[in-house]
């Protein structure tokens, strides 16, 4: 590094991260097979203990997230559900009661009891209650008042505000539409002109920005950055790039939910997102940014959505290589050959983005039926090959993002937190199920890096809730 005095801060940071990651990979491949197996094991019991303790009690330093308490509930509850674990009845009842106290008398959920309702914390609260499941949790949601709140947040330009007199952006559009769809209260009034706003946010790169004129970005969350969370998250990432919700995922999911996805330039969107998987095997959120474990879902989830789109439209598999088994993330590839050292990862990542033609025309002749994507498509056969290196991403999550004592993190050198635990595990689930022909078929062992005991529950990619919890809620709200 001393021999390159002209490097920018960004370049220096990138080199340091690559060195840390590749040192971990080199140490892994120098180990005997028995030690490698232990390194690749998902530490379920430790993760569940870390998460459950966080739901019961958090230290005084977490006061900076006082306006985001439903998010903490969601990150923790969803992570536990991904591992097919459940809260004990008393803790579950306490969580439902707490979220009920966050519900505003005029609709929506605030960041805590007595706080103003906010679309993002409404999304987190609803997803938490759907994940808990059961009549008590689902009946606690006042859908009539929540619909009124969403109508109030609707801006004349078609988009949504986060709260009264709040900001307008793609996050607000996604969280509002997602909640309305999940609760079966989505109608033409809520959908009107949302697509126009999302379309205005797609950039020349192909990704989707938070608002018109901004830079394309991978995901969503709330308005609080993990830089704030660094106070309570044991020196977590201080990067303001780590917003809770990423925009490209939000924009694409919203356009699917409102049945206007064909208006997007999907070819350029695919070009943009495939190149976000870097030499470290994880994803970055924006061009020339550092790898971050949370993008395992925010970018990986984009591929899950695209896969469902292709399956629903009846399109053919997208080849990722010259031969039948040459896909970048093919489960026929062994873990050892897929997760090679720095050079192999670099080669795999470059292959992942090299088989798409720039400017390929988008076929809008086959409209998407939102009901198929939203519910029935979870039972359809998914014939499309993954457009990213699934096994390499699993390697990054298990070796670089996982802390053996419980919890997951942004990258080596950072500390665990509930946010990254949630989205690293969500991304791991996407990876594991990316080759499944349908959601009722368990993945092949060759699609799982490490022991098959690492397998997580499948998610519904539009909402990021565990699939069977979504199906319970879908049936519940369809008859009520």
C-alpha cells in the first residue's frame, strides 16, 4: 500500500477488505477437511441465544434506536423463524402486546409506544406480527385504520411519504405497498401513479435510486444509518451506505406488487445487479462501494424476484456459461471448486456478469399477473438458473460474516448486530433455495455449502417473511 501513494481512501479501504477476506479464505483452504467442516457450520444455537437475549433485554446504549423498536423486533423474530425456531409463549405474548402499544389510534405503527406512525416501522411491525402468526398476532392489526394511514401518506405525485410531512422516496413506496398487499388492503387508489415515480428513479446504470436524480442503490430500510447503530452495536459499521432498506430491491418488488414491472428496463437492471457481486464473493450496495453482508439479501433478493418473474412468464433458463453445467452458481460445482482462493473468486465473479448483452430489448408482451407472483408462484416450478454465484456467497456469509459466538456482521473487522444477522440469514436462505424447482422441494445437498443442517427456511422474496408464515397470513387476510 505504501508503494501506491496516489490511491484514494476508497481504493485503500477496498484493498484492506480484500486482504482481510482473502486471508480468511486462505486460512480456510489450508485447514484439514475436518476443520473446514466446522468452519462452514451455521452456529444455530449460538445465533438463537444471541437473538433471543436481544428480544428480552437490550443495554442502555440502544436508546439511540428508541424510534426503531419494531425494526429490532422484526430483525430478531425473522432471524429466529429462518432457523425454524419459535419464541416461548410468554415472550411471544409480550412482543404482540408491545407492538399493539406501538399502533397509533389513527392507524399505522410508530417506532415505540406513543410515537408518531411511520410507514417503515409499520412495515417492520406488520412483518413481525405475520412472522409470529396465530390469531392473536394477526387480529391485533387494525387494517381499516392502517389503510386510512396509508391513504394519508399518499402524495399527489403517486409516491408515499414516510410520515406526516416526511420524506418521499422509494423506501416509502415499497413499505406502503408491501404492507397493503400483505394485509389484503391494496387497491387502485393506493397503486395510482406509484409506478411512474419508481420508473423516474431508475438510473442510467440500470439500478434504482431512492429518489429521482440520485445514485442507484441496492436495498432499503429506515432512515437511521448503521453509523448511529455503531454506538450500541458493538462498534458496528459506521458507513452511511448501510441504510436499513435498499432501493433497487424496493423498486423492483413494488413494481411487481402493483403489476407494472414490465415498465422497468429489466435488462439494464440485471446488468447492474450482477456486477455488484465482487471478488470477495459478497455483494456491494453501490458501484465502487465495499462488500457488506446485508446485501446478501438486498441484492440476492433481487435475483429471487427475477427468478420468479421468469418462471411466471414461462421464459426459458438463462445460461450462465458455455456448457450445460457451467453456471456460476451451479450446485453441480463442488464446494471446494466453487469457493477457491482470491483468483478463483475473481474469475467466478467476472463470469457472473459477462453473459448479458447491454441494451437487450425487454419483452413487455407478457404482462405479469401479480397474484401469480404474490402467492401461487411460490408453488410453481422455477426453471431459471441463478444469475449469481450462490455457493460463493454462502462462503462469504459463513466464513466472513458469521461470528462463532452468535450473530452475523457486515464484514471482517466489524461486529455483529441484529440488522446484519437478519439480512445475512435472509440472503443465505435465498442462496440455498435458488436452485429449487419449487418451494415444496427441498434443495439438493449440492446447493448447500457445508452440512445440510445449515439449511434455512425458504422466504417469500417480495416481503422477506418465511414462506409458511406468509401463507398463513395470506389465507387469514383473504377470508377476513
